[in-house]
């Protein structure tokens, strides 16, 4: 299950399928694929938020993890990956460096 989860999460985060396939070819291990997919999303999303991640996780059937993240980051859970509610943006949306990347990667592994 974990082998394809990163790909489905990327689809729910609106990353192009071709880019996800390239990520898969560049990384032999699932952890590397997941990290690069999330890094790509953070760099290309106009407004990356915790709500978007929470809703994408719910969309791929990882409600347990989505609920944990929603609680931790005070995110209202919706059924859509496109939330209209104000949500706490990722720190990278406000800062040039990304100190939370490692933290986010380990959260998604749970």
C-alpha cells in the first residue's frame, strides 16, 4: 500500500502525473519518492497549507493520519482538497528556507 500512496497523494495535491512518474524513476526508495513529491508540491503550489495536505490524505484513505495532522496543526477538515477556509500556511510560504521539510516527511510516514 505504501508503495503507491505517495503517488496517489501527489495526484490529490494536483501534481502532474508525468512529474510523479519522473520522481518515481529518480528515487528507488518510497521515502525518497515521498520527500521529493512533497518538496515539489511545496515549490509549485501557489499557497501550500496544512489543510490541503490533510484533505489530500483523507482523499487517499489515510483519515487516521489526516485526523492527527488536523489536530496538531488546528486544521478544519473538509471533503474537498480545495479548501476555501483560511488555513495556517506552511512556514515555507512565508520563509525562503524550509525547516519543516524533515518534520513533514516524518509526519507523512506515520
